[in-house]
């Protein structure tokens, strides 16, 4: 059993090193500094002990898609230093549980109702939370995220809530083998970022673009990603399709 764990340890660390190399090459190809791009480990379905392998090696930015998994692993991970983000669809009735788990950033803020509920929970305790605005760049009805045409208005509204600190935008690119269509999603997010910056809205920071996953991170980096979310290429294939973990609208009950 110990030998088996050691092999797993090596695979996780080797896989992360390979991802860092991919990021470095993509940055070089697009004239960027590799230090501009953070690797976020998507740890959905990954047991706490395997997550700790990465954390102890210094890769401490992780994210869950489901609040229940966040809760289930919280006690096992809380003594190991790390930064936790949330990247799945967040229902308002799960906010209380999420806030108990020391989440530093909700990357999937996509509606004013959610922002207001977060504000109501955070403000009385004098707490703040970083958020990214999730944008539906692929225009798929099954995907969550604000429509591109509504981003500026949502940003203006959320900026009025002093417990929330807007740090940028997030998108889930099109799940497609057509590279040009996937790239168009990332390019659109970059364009929206530039449009928001030009509006000069008070209390709004647009420095982060969270986009790109295991299969398309190079394109995302080339189009301006500052955070890439990688799970499969580090921890291995999972038994459900990506749509299950990303809580698309047809899968909310799962």
C-alpha cells in the first residue's frame, strides 16, 4: 500500500510538472511571462490524501465544483496550507456551507441574486470575498454564466456590494474539437475584460481571466488567461463527463 501511494505521489507531481511546462511553452509562444499564469488544481472527486500530495509539493491553489465535496474534504485539508476557490454553479441555499469552508474566491458569480445573498452573509461579520464574474461565452443554453451583453451591468451592480471584491472574469470554453470555436470563447472573454477596464468602474479589478482546462490551456494562455483550471491532466480521468462536474442546467439535481 505504501509503495502504491508513492507511485501515485510521483505521478501527481510529474503531471503537474508537465502542465507547468505546457504553460511555459504557451507563454513563450505568445510573448508572455510564465509567472503571469497561475495553475489552479480542479480537485473534483479527488480524495483529500491525493490533494495533499500536490499541496505539500507547493501547488496550493485548488478548487471544487460542488459544495458537498468542499465540505466533505474541509477537515482533512484545513491543516495543510492552501488557497481554496469555488468554480461550480453556486446555489444560494449552499452559501452558508460554502462560507464555513474558508473559500477565498467564488469564480462562478453569474447573477445579482447570488451576489446579494453573499453580501448579506459576509457584511454583518465584516468579511469580504473575492469573486470572478462567470460569462457564458459559448452562448449555450445548458451553460451557466451571464450573457456577454450583460456583463458590464452585472459588474456595475456587484461593485456596489462592499463585501465582494471583483477580480476579473471566468468562462468555461466550448467543449468541442473545433479549435477555432474554443479559441473564440477565450478571445471573447479577453475582449470583454478590455471593455470593462475601459469603463473605469470604481471598486473593480479586471486583472484575472480564469479560462482553459486540461485540453485547451495553450489556447487560453495565448488569449490572455491568468488562471488555468486543470484536473484531469494531473489526477487522471474521472468516471463522469465534464458536464456533470460543471453543473450544467440539465444536471443540477445530480
